């Protein structure tokens, strides 16, 4: 629906709906005062509509999540054109291997060198499941400068609302 649908001038509409014999200045003033409440309700509804349409632009994509977090938590410094200002950055971690995965030999005695090379068919390296060795990997990392004051609970709620379900994330506070 077009936004022009909601731009109704209630004072003018009230006067136009009066019969022509009752269109006097005093009655028009009283009618305008009574209809000012409807104008306040209309303004509130328009502001709510614009806010909802803005929030619908946010989604789980990295670029949109970054835009959302900067708009909500960094609105006083948010400017796409000025890169020198501190900004919240969301970085996708799908290209990073994560924590270092170490392989050790059991009861090897003298030969405890890393990396472990298996030369013969008699030696085998048995690895536990990767979930037992490293913590749950994050799908994306949110870097928040320390100059931006955030409430961690509110920040987590916003990120969890707009992120894709089943994705894990990590919050990192940076100095710049």
C-alpha cells in the first residue's frame, strides 16, 4: 500500500464533511481541536510503519546484520562514508580453519615430535571426534569496538533475532 494512503488531512476532511450551513469559523475550530487526536494517532502509525519497514530490511546475511547492528547500537557514529569512525564489523568465518588441531602419539617415549609422520603400515594414528578436541566453532564473529557502549544481553538478543537459526556466533571487543 502506498504511503500516500495514510496522509489524510483530518482537519480538512472534517470541514468538508460538515454540511455547508454549519461551516462557521467557531464550529470549524472546535472540529479541528477534536480531530487533532486523530492526527496524533496517524503520526504514530506512520512512524511505526516506517520503523517496521526498516527492520524488515535486516536479515541473516553478513552485510545486512552489520548494517542492522550499526544502526541500532552505533547510530550516533554510523556513517557508511566515513571509515575512520568506530564501527561494528561482522566477519564470516567459513574460510578460517579455527583453532589449531594438535596430534600427539601415545606412549611413544623418545619420539614426541610434531608433526607426526606415519611411515609404515603397522603404525596408525587414531583421532577422536573433532567435537571432543575443540570448542564449538563460530560461523561468524562480531567485532565491537570498546568505544561503543553496549549491554551484552541486549546485543545478544538483537543478534539472535536477526541471525540465521542454527548459526553460532562469537562477540569480540576490540580496541579500535
